[in-house]
C-alpha cells in the first residue's frame, strides 16, 4: 500500500504541474499528461485492490470483523475518493468533462485519507 500511495503522490505532483501550466504560470511539462496517467492508473488500481484485500485478510487471517477499526473506515473513504477521482479522470481523458478542479480535489482528498489510513494501520500491526 505504501508503494501505491507513493505512486499516487507522484501522480499528484505531475497533476499539479499540469494545473500550473494550464493556469499559465509555468510552461507545460513535456509528456506531463502521459506521465500523470502512467502513474495514476496503476496507483489507483493497486489502492483499490489493496483496499479489497484488507477486509478479506482481517476476517480470514485474524478473525476480526472487517471495517470495524478507524483504519478500515478511513481506508474505505480513501478508496471511495480515489475511485471518484479515477472516474472523473476518465471523463477528462475522454474529453467528456472539464472538471479539472473536482478531479484534483478528489485525488488530493484520497491521498490525504490514504496517508491517514496508513498511519492508523500501524496500530494494527502484530
């Protein structure tokens, strides 16, 4: 999960560079959009798969009730925000939307919630 959060952070960084260029404050980074997509798509896929594996492993390996911890609740929110950012990104990529701001807010919130979930998960380690 930390690798996927790191990739999401790099995707955020490239996305912010694209945003600054769109606002006219900096030149457009070469291949910036392609780099953003190359980082963000696998990061979100890994995060969603990792989120799905969490409740399964907590129930199967530890006998816990899934999503009963703060870590689980925040992880669920993070997964939802990442999925919403991915859906908004697909619409942007296909030219069916211009909601760059909403996409950025959803992705940023997902990243912050994912970091909080990672910190909260430290208390669950054996």
